[in-house]
C-alpha cells in the first residue's frame, strides 16, 4: 500500500474548488487544501476530486458526470514546457475516468482565476457559455452559437466579450452532437483530444467556458526554470522543425507505423507524409504559453488554400498511412476539419480508416473529407461512426482496434512490445502518452537507455515506473516533451519533494483512476489487446503484483481508503 504524502512545503496548486452547476446555475466554493497538498495539481487533484464527487455509476453523457479543469503549480511560472491544462471526467468512449491534457495558452488564464480546480457539473436546458473570473461566474445563453465551429466560437468571444482564443475552451458541432470522440478545443487548434470529453461538455449543453482574472497564485519557483528555458531555446531538436513527425521514417523502418486500418505495419507512401514533408509546410514558429522549445507546427499549402496546425505524427498515421493517403496536404485538410469541428484526430482518423476498409475505398480522399463532416454532424453513416470503433465494428465487419474502447495511437505494440503492454493496462485505453514506452523501444542513437523492442521481459516494472512518472508530470503540469530537460533532480528542486515521494503521488493517481474504473466493471478482462504478445498473461500478473493489486486487475479498497476521505 502506498504511503500518503502530505507535505505542506511541497509546491502545489492553491485556491478553492469552484463548482459550477449548469443545471441550477448555482456555484459553490469548497476548501480542498488537503487534496491540493497531497496531489500537487493537474491530473492528480482532478482525479482525486472526480473519485470523490462523480458517482461511480454516472452516465458519462448526463448531468451526474463532471468535468474538472485544473492547472498545476508550474502554470504560474514562465518556465518552458508548462503551457498545459488538464481536464478530467468520465469518458463516453471508454466508460472509465479519463484525463486529457491540452497545450496552448488557456492554462495561464485558468490560473489567473485563482481557483485550485474548476468543476463543471449538471445539465443545462439552454445552450450556454460560462464565464469564470476571479470576481464572479456568469451564465450566458448563446442560442446563436448552436452548431458553430471552433473558429466561430472563438470569433464570437473576441467580438462580444473582447476575450482572445487564449481565454476560451469550447466545443464544435461534434461535441454538441455527442460524437463519442469529440474534443474540447482551446486556442483553436489545441485539443483536450482523447476520450470524448467534448461530448461530455455537449451533453451539459455548454458550448464554451472562458477564464480570466488577476488572482494568480504567488509562488516562488526555483531558478532552475531559467536553465530549462535557456536549454529549450538553444536546443537543436528536430522537433522544432518537424514536431513529432520526425519519428515517422524510423517508425516505418522498424515496422511500427499502422497502415491501411492496422492491416500492415509500414507504408510505401511514407515519403509523402513524413517529417520532411510536414516540415516543408511549416511556415512560422508555433508554441504553447512561455515555451521556448516551440515544437508546434503551423502549416500552410498556398496552392490548395489549406492552413492548419500540424499534423503531428499520430495524425499522419490515422489520416495518412492508416487511410492509405500519401499526400501531406490531404492529411493537413483532415487535421483542419477535425480542429474546426472539434474531434480527436487519432480516433476520428482511425474510425474513417475502418470505414474505408469496410467500403473497399482506401485512399479515397474525397470520401475521407465527406465522412469527417458526416461524423461531426451525425449525418447518414456518420451517426454510426460517431459511436466509435468499439461500438460499430461488428456492424461494419471490421476488427476492433481499440483497448477499452479507445483506438490505438501510432507507435504499434506488435513491434514495440512494451508499448503494447502499456496500451493494454493504461486506464485511458490505447493511449501512447500514458507511459511513452515507445521512446525507450525505438532504436534511437540518442537513447542510451534503449530497451529491446521485442518481448516483455523486465517491462512490467518499467511500465509501472513510467506510468508513475507520467502521472506525476501531469500533476505539475509539465509537457511530455520536456523529457531530456526535466531530470529527477530538477523535479525535486522545483517541487520541493524527494523524487521517490513524487513518484508515489503519481502511483496513487494511477490507482485512483483504476479503482474508479473497477467500480464501473473495468478489470483484467479489459486489459486486453487485439493481438498476441509473448508471455502477455505472465506480464499482466507481474504488473498487478508490482502494484499490489488483485490478480483480476482490481485495486484493493484499502489502497485508496486514505484518498476516499471527504475534503473539508
Ligand atoms: S514542448 Fe511543444 S507541446 Fe510542449 S509546451 Fe512546448 S511548444 Fe507546447
């Protein structure tokens, strides 16, 4: 059983929980200092609050579900890699508790409200925009925004409220239409992408939330932040030119690039969609708040008039190789449509790939664009596809390429076996960010700690360590791409706590997520893959054993007893 860490000297988010009930239009503030001191911020605080406040049997698309928006203590700093915001709720795609983390700039404005966490609960009869500031909360009926796209909502906030896209989190038509993989968008092209939290907001009849204020927490952050900033600014990482697509050729070479709806593992057309192809379309620098690493990808194709941000590697897979599309401009166009309508590009691309397979239409770009539109508006076949692969695969006669209902990210576990194990056990489903195991399994020259990509020997322990580390970073909140900059020593210096204790906080977050999911009937049977891995069942036993969980993949109740105590 994990020890509870409640150290008042540890850096953590401050401020009360603000609960906004959109059904009654009432608000409440609650002192949750105990939780903030124990869980730092971000995903930890939101998970702990969700575990206590969302009924275990809540329908994700009902007023009983809540969304928790949180920042970490780093979001009041100007350190690179901290332009991130967390959102947590029960996913309509997986049925489990799910945290999603978006970049952009809204984190600073959320921090400016002075709240430790903001909970959106209930269900409104009228379409609403909610304006949260450090002075009050206002509810605005916005019938004219019904069906509005993400850029249209952003323009409305600018015109009517003099608020920039950096203050706004919103949904497009997909969220309103309860597409199960709808995202919540911020800064137009940044997404709380995976798991359909946009549909949760849509079910509440909330089109947008804005954050502003002047009550940012006053904290002292170690001078290390300046070193991190300098190193980020001077780094010669290829990510600055190509974003995550710099890995595309390598993934293709080692056969980890899903192709034609996961039926193959490398793509003959990779040259048209790889890092170089994406880099050529990048026309200016793009970043998140205060981040000198600036790995984002504003891209443009003058000839076709396509402008977007990205695609990142995951989108290159989902709308590129997995759909048999070898022209980066076509992938950019799909990316732009998903951002405009508010949908996760990974899930949407995989859904479209499944549909293309069922129709025998791989590579048909016109059909792809048309299908994305139909999904967002739930028109014709789009109504079925909007339910996600797990719910429609039988009707379409395609394989179910999901774990717990979440479709696969691009780093294929059939080649990167530790990543495969991670996909199987992750509370979020087939999500690469839960551990980023792939980064240790690719044969990278710079990766001195590289693991063999084949087999699961020794990997359950590694998965546990990485899950804990990623969960802790999500409490901070520190971007995944800070890996080579944020050493354990730096985390200790910044957060004022021993690294082992910080990891134990991460571990408790993973446990709380799984315990919540267990109460919803999710267990070992759901830690499953649509393919075989060597010694997989033994690896599962080892993973549960290392965490002290039951052999059926459930968390003993006494593990979370301390964390189930109600807050003040
Ligand atoms: S590294 Fe990239 S994604 Fe992460 S905060 Fe910086 S710009 Fe944003």
